[in-house]
């Protein structure tokens, strides 16, 4: 059965529950590309879910910075405020869990897991020009990445990259390399507010992209009640 690939959950429990329900019965293990926390109001619930259910995971930039061990110089005020709030509210056990998360790329069977670029976990791969130089460093035919909150990814060949449209299914062809982005569970930024994920079947060499609506109003209400910055609540319905 396929693997469920999730990324950038960002403390959004409502979105995670919707993804798990939508994908139920269609996967045997869950793999995560990082950013469990930050922005959303349920960091402890998400960490506890990951500790109990995720077979393999790499750290994201918010996972690192919410532990209090990374500077906030490059973070905008709203993001920095969410980092401070999350650090204050995480339990000692969940802080320790986040601190132990491995840096990507992480090999899982014959494919890799990363948060940002395989060359730099904090680098955004947004355009074809961003992705093309990565091809020479790839050690697996398929590498899953997150960080941009944009579902899709890139098809690579000879230092050239083409953007992948997140159609329902993507066949993995032997002559290409792939950077596959499942999109963000908890805070999509591709204009579609629905929670995003992917299913990967290595044996069939197929990636299936998924989107599912969730209770955005409930997630936003939690953010507002927690005292987190208002834009973190209002942006959920925009998918931006």
C-alpha cells in the first residue's frame, strides 16, 4: 500500500484530522517532511500524534526555531510571535522530541525525505531556476520536499527543471528525477485553502496528490482564542 506523505502541519489539528480521514485505508505508513509546529494553536497535540504514528520524519525550520535554539533574525513579526508562543506552550517532552528530529535529506527505503532543498533544509525551491541546480546532488530518483506550502514539485533532467502540476496522479518515469511536494496540511499557500497531502506507491511508481476541505473556522477560532496574531487565523481561508 502507499505511504501517506505529509508536510507543514503547523499546529493545525483540524486540517490533520481531515487528511487522515480522507486518506484512511489507502496507506500503511505515514512519513512527514517537518514543520509540525508554528502558526497553529495545537502544537502539543500534533507532536504527540507524530510521536505515536509517524514512521519517519525530518525537521523543519519551525521545528528548529520553536525549540529556542535558532535566531529569529529572518522571521517576520507575526512568525516570530508564533514561535515565541509555541515555545512557551510546548511541553518539555515535545520540546525534546523536536530537538531530536533529524536533518534531511533522510533516506527511507529507496527515496529521500527533506524539508526544504536537499542542499539546504532552509532553502525554498519555488521556481524552476531554484530547482535545476539540485539535480547533481540528488541521490534518489524521488525526493519529497516541503517548506513552500505549494503542492506539486519539479521534474529534473540534466540541470533542467519543469514544474509538476498537482494533477490527481503522477507516474514516476525512469529517465527523470523528481522533487515531489505534497503541499501543506495546515497552511496551504497555493491559493487553495484545503489541506494538502500525497500518497506514494513505490511499487507502482505513482504519486497521488490529495486535497480535502476541513473546518477552517474551528482552527481559526482556536488561533484567535490563544492570543496568536490575527493574520494567522484569517489567512487560513485564503490559502495564502
